[in-house]
C-alpha cells in the first residue's frame, strides 16, 4: 500500500516537497480553497464533529481511516494511484506506444479543457448541497452528506494539482476560476447545466447521487484510460471514493421506496393522495423525479455524433470505460448505428463513424448501469404486492444537448406533436406542487438512531457501527 504523507501542509503521495515552486503555488491556492469552503461549503456546520473517512493510501485494501473530525480540519490532499509499470496507450492512433508523463503540446488545450470541466463539477455539487444539513432525515444521512462533500472537495484538489503541475500560468488561472464560478450563479454559473440545478431536498440529493454521480463514474473511467498518465492515475483513485457517493443514492432511494410501501400496506391503497396524506412519497412522484434527474444526467455525455469525441479518442486523450474489455481499440473504420431525428419529426437509424459515436457508446453503457437499481426497486415493489413499475425514460426524452435537444419526445422515446408534448410534459416531470410537497416532508432529525417519517432506516451502519451511533456530534 502506498502511504500518504500527512506531515506536509498539503497531504500527498506525489513528492510535493521535491518541487518547491509547485508546492508554494498550491500553498498559495490552499487559503482560497478554505475561504471558498467556509463561504459555500456545508452551511453552519463548521463546529460539528463528524465521523469521516480519510484516505491514508491508494491501495484498494485498507486505503482509508475513520474518525471524528471537524470538516474545516479535514486533510484534503493530492493522491494518485500507483503507476502501472510499462503502461502503454490503450486506444486510438497511437495504440501500443508509451503513455505520456507530460502534456504533448498539440493536446495541451484539449487536456486542459477536460480537466477544467471535470474539476468544475466537484465544487459545484458541494455548492448545490450546502443547505441540506439543516433538513437531514437522520445523523446517519447527515454524515453521509458530509462525507460526499469533503471528498468532492478533495477531487477538486486532484484536478487543481494537475492544472498547477502541468499547465503553467494557464493552469494556475484556471484553478482560480474553479473557485470563481458558482452553481446557479446567473452571471458566472458552473460549466455544465446539471450542476446549476437546485438541490434543496433529500429526494433530489438521492437522485443526484444515483444518476449524476454515476455519470461522474463513467467520465472518470474514460479519463482513467487516458494516455496522459498523471490524469489516468488521478482518476483511478477518485473512482475509489466515488463508489460511496453512488451508494448513498441507491440506498437512499431504496429506503424511500421501503417506507412508501410500508404506508401503502398499512393503508391498503396505492392512491398517491392517500400516501401523501400519510407523510410518504408516492411512487408516481418518484417516477417524475427519476425522469428529470436521469434525463438531465444524460446530457453530460455530450452529442450523439461528435467530432470532438472522435478527436479525443483518436489522439489517446479520453477512452471508453474499461477499454481493455473491447476487442478493437483503434476504431478507425467501424460504424455505429444511432437513432437520430429526421426531417418529418420522427426518427431514423444513422450509420455514424465509430469514433464519432463514442459519447453515445458511453451513454448507453451508463443507461444499462442505471437499470440495475430500477430492477431491484421493482422487485421490491412486486414482492410487496403492488403492480406499479418504475422505469427509465428513453435517452431521447427531455434532452437539452445533442441531436435530441428540444425534440418533442415522450418518455417511451416516441416523437409526438409539439402541442401534445407541451400539454403532457407536466405529467412527466416534477411539478411545483410535487417539489413543495417533498420540501414539506424535510423535517430535521438529529437524535441518534431516529429517522424522519418519510424514509426507512438503513440496513446497517457505517464501518460496522450501529445505525444508532452518533455519527455527527452537533455543538
């Protein structure tokens, strides 16, 4: 296991002390990060003593330690996965050649843009979630929120290190901008639309961590294949932490469904009005939240037919998730069939060059992964004796980016007349009344072991501790 040096001002496993200029630059950035955290991190919880995990190594086994810590004292740092000896480029035109330890000049702009875009998502999600602690359904959930927040902060550090270490003055300026943009800011918003959406209830948080953090998983897996080895190693370790964020989403939605089913059994009805009157979240409302967050997250993969995707693949900059599992890695002459809109407001199957279709290839892998949770939730609903089924909408539905952007498509993927689409859309996405109802349930619960009435308790606690453990000690 590669240990992390916690004696330095900035914990790291990249021998930061061996590059005094870089160390000074990052130490200059550190107070600005802490100022951002104080202003836009979790609101009003600086004095709370939180049971958090902290990375102590980059090996998959025994990589983290657990203990109570105040979030402002959390040791954010710079951690890269161990290098792979003799690693070679795994895809594109330079397949089989040695990977790069420094940035090739001709790819400097593209790599910087990718790193900045990834880096921008990390503080954005902290900003989106900063007020949720005041309406947490339990101390268990409050701790999980804070764990996600501090790790997103560390992921920001990971990208800032790459910018400072490999992009000179341009990189330092970009690192400053990562703290200047803010989620939802009308004048200086975050780069990607999903990261400007408000998250002001815990159902939205669970949806975000299930769907949007899963997009993050796939983006990191693509970058973990990069020929730029420092980026690949950085993302490989980030994936270790990202798994917990998706766990929070999947188990959170599972617990919401479990409580809803309890209420439906008690009332002997699946009537949404009756379920709401009993203080639970009805399944049709849950479906509308799924429709919104899933479709919003789909946009993060980019356009279906993309020359940029083709170039980043051809140049070895960004690959496919788990590239080694594919049989062909150059993909120069192949084609992929993709459904695109046609001139008659319908759909046609187009033959798109395989490299141009890389965004869609990754999007479809993501969609298949998202289905896993839906299958489990539907088995739970079926076992409870109800015939309602949750589903993912079509990847064509409610899109804002790509070939299907602003197209009149129903959740099944069928193009429909615009008038009908606008008439029925309120039934497919959360209404203002839906959001208001969910907010009305968000009553803060801070007694150890107790849960808000709209959500079931988790099956187990954290790190073999009881669910009733005092995960956050509030002052």
